[in-house]
């Protein structure tokens, strides 16, 4: 699940913290990087569990409504389509997710008020009403309604963001990336899936974990060289007057350009320019793009690196 986009973000965050705190211990920074990446994977599992617990609240709510009708002498049977959703029954029984739940210190059952509010919004949505009104629905419709719920009510949810921030300080920065993987996971389920359906692994392969460690190590170990490259490209401007975040983004980006010849320079530059739009000042992206482009071209021309632009 942890991809290189997330790794780059974490490397920038940890490097920024490294200079802000001034402890100067690369080993501590490396441990912090790997720990924060593991927390992102915890968030992925937690978002899957959020859907499971939302379904459980829906089941309890349906039972309460059904009992209320019976007390009033109304024996109408309410639809169980949503609470018996085939995709959700698969997710709820997933062995990997159950194991994660057992190790959670805090779970979504502690956020019942939020879950009930979220359920009310879901039930009021037109796509949900249309799903519930169908005479028949199959597995594809059951899975799709949960994909829609996640995309419309769990992505970009400010109330949820506040809860996540309280749960774990790492999670808010990770959620946009994690959301894409939760949606991908939903799509990976099929009617044939059972309780052993694999969720996304923490790392696609060992190479990605090594990418994370090597990127941070090269960033910190080559600080003087990388900062000198930046200084020489900003001769009209004292590099110390450049925002710290901009300098950090440039330093990590240059470490990647120099240390990973298999990654095209254009890919690296685009990744860090986009990151600057999220973490730095409004004008930073143009500055970072121009600076990285100029430095990388000079390095290629001087044959200090051999790779494609």
C-alpha cells in the first residue's frame, strides 16, 4: 500500500523535522520515517474498519426502527438490503482486518455519535435511496454503493479529519493518499472473495522499503553537497532566506535525482513540484521547478549523473 508518493512526502516531513528540532541524529530520523510509514498502513486498515463499523451501526439502527414499528402495531418488514450487503459481509469477515482490530487501542465504536451522523448523511443521499429502492440488486451494486459512500462521505470529511487528528498525529497528512488505496481495495473484491481475501500489503515489495531508507539516508548524509548545489543555483538570493520547507524539498528531490538513476528526472521533478503546492508557499512550485530543472541539467551536462531528463 505504501507507494513512492507517500514515501517522498514522509521523507520531506522527517527531514524538515530533523532540521527544525536540531537533534542531528540520522538513526533517529530513519526510525521515525519507518514508524510514520507504518502508521499510514494502520490508517488504511482503520478506514476499512470505519466502513465495517458504519454497517454495524446501520444494523442496530434498523433493528431499533423495526422494534419501534412492532410496538406501534405495524408489522411491516423493513428492507435489510444495506445491512445484508454482500461486499460488507465479506469485509467484516476478513481475517486480516479482524487481526488488525484485535490490536487497535482505539476503535470506531468509541465514535458512535460520528457514525450515526455519517449514517444519516448516507441515508439521505440520492444514490443510496436509489440503491435501496431497487427490486433486486447483485454483488456489483452492493460493492458500488460502498465505493460511493466512501468517495462521497469519507473522503474530504472535515469531522472525520478532526477525529483522525485526535487519534494519531500522523494521519491527517496521509489520508488523501490512503483514500485512493481504500477505493482500490474495494474494487479488488469480487463475488468469489472469502475471508482470506488479501488486503493491500504494507509495501508492494522490499524495494520500496529500501527506497524509503536510502532516500532519507542520502538526503541527510549529503546535506553539504546538496545545499551547495542549491546555493550555486540561487546566486542572486541568499539561500538562507529561502523558506526552510523549500530548501528541504529541493534537498530531498536532488538526493533522489542523484541516487536513483532508474527514475527519470522529469518524474522526480514533477513529484516534488506537486508536493510543494501542498506543503509550501503559493510561489514555491515555480521556484522549485525552475531550480531543480536548472541543477539537473547542469549535472547531466557535467556528467555528474547519467540519466534521462
